[in-house]
């Protein structure tokens, strides 16, 4: 069973696609914003929830995508559904 390492990955994917950006394009924008290790694989792992996201990374990702970090976090039913898996690191 894969590890469930972040709650924002699916929203990163949705916002990236809404902007018409490839994973490479998002990675390049993240590097320009200061996340030096961001590349296409890094973005893919975040979107697939394989990689954890630090709070400072979330702040940069949100800024690059033009939203607040709060807007990227799951709410209501989504949070209630995902919380046990997040706490256990499972999916």
C-alpha cells in the first residue's frame, strides 16, 4: 500500500492543469521562486502524494499557482475522509 505523504498533491495537479502548465513548466516556476530542488519528478511525486511537502514549500507552491496555502488544503468531507489515512501515512 503506498504511503499517503501529503494532502495537497491533487490540488496542485488541478491548479497546474487549469493554468495549462506541464509539470516541467511548474517546476521551472518553482525554481525561479526559490525551490532549487524542484524538477518534473519532484512535481510528479508531490501531485501523486508520494513526497511530503514542507510548510515553506507549500507557501511557495501556492504563491506560484496564485492561491493561498489555505485554499490548497482539503476541507469538510474531504478532510474527514482523508484524515485517518493522513495520520497513519496510508492510503
